[in-house]
């Protein structure tokens, strides 16, 4: 099976072939740290973490960078509101965002801060000026879009139809062309952080941040650049212009991947609109695996309408996986499961599981079609539970089922921390059940019933059978 990825640059699915065999360099545009991350942002990072995990699963060595934008007017404005420094606001929300990343199981080799790469940004700006792609004006430096052939190719726009960069409106009077975008912004007598430069005191433009950091950490060519679809223009369009002009080679990014937006009602979820739900708040009320299942249940490129109903559906899907793995644990832990010759039914069920695993991989190879993959994952749970309920299960089949369910759940990041999933927990539960059985033998049924009730309150189900007690 061949992995195919939808490339925004070509508007088509392309066979994935990394720049360097066996290695993938992945850059994802990160947070501007002036507030909590909302679930729309969380969706983007979870989606690309699933992509990373699948790439690792099929054998690639993946290096992921997610930047932290800690130099921005929004941070400065929040600092004024809270009567703090911009550095204090940036530090606070950087810590919160990284804690949320960790809680969600998002993996990255680096979370570079823009403030720590200003030197690299200035060096790239110098190069662009020397090559004739940028110019200075009243202490500002702008990229001259007319000088870069192909500007607009990512957003599929012709240069003459482009309007001015919405992020640079305040500097429009000093531009040669309203479509030019800022690389360095003059800042004097300003409360926020500034840096010295050959063009005067100021701050880097937003677009140059990612270009400089990705080039420094991942090199002049990277495999995948990701972010929300709202970043296609101007941010990613400007990144292409900066990097390909500076490096003198193209394409800078081989595959551009963009995630759909999360909506509440009929509007895009946005901090500026005040209609967002913070990821941190959702993590207070939901297990991280449930949020990851919520994201995996819709295709990363399509918009998602957030609702409590969708969240509840994701919870039920996750619980099916958790309960199934607990059921397997219970069966493998019971004394009745002994090695025996596989029957025709055993072999049929093992083959069904292997076939569904291949269907899961087929879905993921089709531009990371996680909704289809989730469907196959849930079918695996149904096959396993029917097998356990319908016959005396074979240990080899159960071990195959456990391995398949765990490894595919890991790709989506929804492997549960099971009550019976560790040797210590199994040993402890076994001792409690022995205590209950002893109480029953001695006729102390009140105490035995109390043990059962307490276990069930903890989410451990007890079943008394002719063959003995079983738990899940």
C-alpha cells in the first residue's frame, strides 16, 4: 500500500516520497501565546500528531517542530489589559500551552520560541535585501512580492488580484506596493520587547518567524508543513516567498497540509469572536483520549462543528476500545485460558482481525482518513467481543487481538490506561477477588457484596460464572 497525501500546493493527492529516504521533517505552525488554546487549535495539533504517529508506525524517523509565537501585538495588548509585561504574558501562556500539548499526548522534538531566533530572522532579512527581494522604508523592511515569481501559487491566486496583506495595514503608507508584507517593523518608544537591527529598533514580522525557525531547525528543505486552512494566505504564502527567495531553490516544502476549521454554530471558532471552548477546560471534564477520538472521528481537511453531542459520541467510541481491552485482559488473566489447538472458528476470527488491520492501514494511506480508520477500529472491538462471548477463546487469538487493538489505538493516541492493564493492578485486583471469595466461602455475604460494590464503583465489573469469577 502506498501512502498518498493531499498537497495544497498541487490541489491533489500525491504519493508520499520524503526528501531524505527514511526521514520526515514536519513543521506545524504553533500558538500565539496570549490566551489558552481552544479546541480548534487543539484539533490541528492532534491531527498532525496522528499523522506523525502513523508515519512512525510505517517506519519513518520523524522530526517535528511546533513553534511558539511569543512576539506579537496580541501579546502586548493582553499585557496592557492585565497590567503585566509582554514577557510575563508570553511565559504564562507558553507554559499552559505546552502543558496542554503534553496532556493531549502531542509529541515534538522542539517548541522554539520566536524571541530566541531573532538573530536568525535578521540574517534572513539581510539575505533577502541583498538578493533584491526586500527593501527598507522608514525603519521598516518589506518583501517586494513583484520580485518573487510565483507569488500566490499556494493560495492559487494571481498577483494582480491580490489585496494588501491584512496583517500590515498599519504600515501601508511606507510600502512601495500595498501587497508587500512586513519583514521588520520599526518600533520606538514602545512598551513591548524590541531588538536592535541594521534598520533601527524594532520587531520581526510574523511571517519571517516560522521561516527562520524552520530553516534553522529542519534545514532548507522540509517534507511537510502543516497548519490550519486559514493560514494558507497570507502566512504560508509569505513563508514560501521568503524561504525560496532566500535559499535560492524550490520547492522549500514538498507537501503543504492544511486542516479544516472548527465551528460553533455557523461561525468559525475564534478568540476574537469570543465563541471558543478552551482545550484546557475540556481536559478538566474529559479524558485526553476522548478529545483525540473527537478529532479522529472527522477528516482533518474537513470543517468540524463542535458540539456536546459529538463529544459524547467520541466518549462512547473510546469506551468501546477501553472495555474491549479490559475484556481481553480479563480473559487472559483467567485460569481457564490455556494454550490449545486452534479451531476453525479461532482461525477465522484471527483472520478477520488481521484483515481489519489492513483496512485500517488502507484508510490511513488515503490521506490519513481517520474517520474510516476509526470505523475499522470499532469493528475490531465488535469482532473481539463476539469471539469472547460466543466460545471458549484461544489464548493466541486473544494475544493477537490485544496487539492489533493496542497498536492501532496508539496511532490515534487513544490507548486507554486500563484498570487491569498492568501487572501490579492485576495482582491487586486478584488479591481483592481472593478476599471476596474467601468471604463467600465463610458465608460472609454482606462483606463479599460490599467488595463487589466498591469494585464496580471503581469501574471494575465482576461476573460470577460456573468456571469462577471473571472481571473486566
